[in-house]
C-alpha cells in the first residue's frame, strides 16, 4: 500500500476517515467494474445510499428530535418569556431546571440534533478528499495512469513540463517537497504519484499540450484518456472538476458543448432545490401558537429561520466551486433524506404523544429516584398545568427524608399531648378524629 499513501490525505481525523471511505468506494467501484459499468459518479451515488442507510438510526433520532421540538417549542418559549429580563443566578437556575424538565417530558436531549452533524461533517470533508484524489483511494483508477506515467517520469524534462500545466497549481507543495527526487525508490514513487495527481486534474488543453510535447507517448495518452472517460465522466461531466471550471473550459473552447454547460449549471441548482425541499419536509418549530408576536423577537428562532433560508444558497455556491462529485453526493443525499423524512414523518405522526410523555415521565422519575430527589408529587410538579410551571425539581424535593422523619415525630408528640389533654377533659376521640388532628398539624406546619 506504500504507493497509495503519499497522495492520501493525512489530516487528523479526516485522513483516517478518508482512508476508510476510500475502501468503501473501492469496493463499490470494483463491483461496478465487474458488471461492466465502472463509473466513479455512479459509485458516489451508490456510496451515498450506503452511508445514509448506515446513518439511518441516527437520522431517525435526529428527526424525532426535530418533530418533538416543533411540538414542545411553545412550552420552551413560555419558560423563556417567564424569566425574560431576570439575570440573577436563582432565576437562571430555575429556568434551566424547568427547560430540562420539558426536554425530559418529551424524551429528547438539547444536543440531540448535534450528534448526527458531528458524525456527518468528517464524512463530508473526507469524501471531498477522496473525490479530489480518486486515484489515491481507488487502485483501478490509478492503474489507468500507471502505464503512461511509468514512461513519462523517465523522459528528460518531464518534471519541469508537468509544472507548467494548469492543473499543477493545485500541487505546488508536492513539487517542492524533499521527496520529489529520483535518488531513492520512495522518491520515484512520490514523483509518480505527483504526476498522477496532476493528470487527474488536467484539462483538455493540458492533455493536448502533453500530447504535443511527448508525441512518442501518443498511444499511451490516448489509451489513458479513453479509460478515464469511462471512469470519471458522468453524463459527459468530469467529476474531478467543479461546474465553474467545466463552464470556463467549455467557454474557452472553440467547439463549445452547450449541453455540458447546462449540465454543469444544473448541478448546483439541483443541489439547492433538493436541499430546499428537504428543509420544507423537516418539522419546523411552531411559532404561531403565541399569537402575540413574542416569537418574532426570539433570537434562536430568528437564527434558525435565517439558516434555513441560507442553506440552499450556500449549497449552490459550494457545489459551484467544488468538484462535481461533491455535488452528486449532496444531491443524492438530499433526495435520500427527503424520502427518509417522508417515511419518518408518517411514523412519528402515527405515534401516541400522550403515551410517549407518560413513558418519559416514568423514566424521568426513575432517574430522579436514583439521584435521591424523588417526591410523591414530582409528577405533578413536572407535568401539571401551567400554574405549576414555576415549580422546579429542586423545589419539589425540598424536604429531605431526615426532615420528613422529624416532622412525623413532631406530629406524634402533638397527637400524644392532645390525647392526654382530652383525656383529662374526659373526652374520647375516634380514629378519624386523630387523623384530622394530624392533618390539622401538618397544615399549620406547612404554612
């Protein structure tokens, strides 16, 4: 595997993830090659399906969080409005406790939507590295360059010529690296990899210049181009180039292909459109329940609304400047997420919310029991009507077991003294009278 290491990404976290994704991509491409359709673009689409199926459990959890957030948002907003302008520590702690209780009520975590994002971001960046340097991760693609490069590197002046190609600007560090030398076998391998990286990003003008400068390799160049057209082209687009680069190359050509230009423009537009549809299908927090416009001034809601409006535009911009392969990944991903969202929405809509809340209530009570803060009326404190909203878990568990024990002892003393006094008065009390006396004591003691 030494011949692949030098051109692979070695960034912390991204590098290992890219290597793992490279193995997955390699396996998919190998299968497609065996059935006669070795195409990187198709491999990316299949790869996207595989990744999203693997992430399905996290997706369901994240979408459940979104759905529950839309339902519980009025309660969260009510708590925020209740403590609006109160910056003292006690108020902040009470607001935090009440907010935490609402999240527990609906069985979601405040960080529920972050986990999937944290997992997806390294995958997204790693996939970009894989697509950016496909030959480094898919040996079959690298072999398409090998016959040509093995001859090219030993022709005098070839390193200097390769640095004049327009695609060489992406690999200036590799040319200046100390490993770029013919003195060792490792150096020769490094030079070979650098040549392959440059050719993988070469434009049609670069290939024409290469053919003109090294006419003796004309047959090898033609064979390489033919093989790459089978591998890298997707509907006529080279997935190694961005739509912007593709448009520029076609515009500069004397024989413009308007179909290719339209397809290049369609990639970022489709990315934005599919992202927009996906966002529309995603449950959004209900901001109309208050009726008084208070939610309009909610900074969090305003930020989320702005992000939802900006995401499709950002997707279009990134797809316009990144390799087309990334655009294919985003489009395929958005379509898959939309299909998943429709199914998940139907599943969640069929759920009995009351049963879920009751289940979460019992689960939360068990958790409080383990922490030693459970009281008989905590369910009422957490899940009662709006009059009890201000009651926190801390207030509900105010009295410790020791305090309760002391109160019972006081009650018994009070009962004995009262009974003794009544006996002296010649009166007799029934069991019901005794209970009423204890109740009377407790009421006076709680005031």
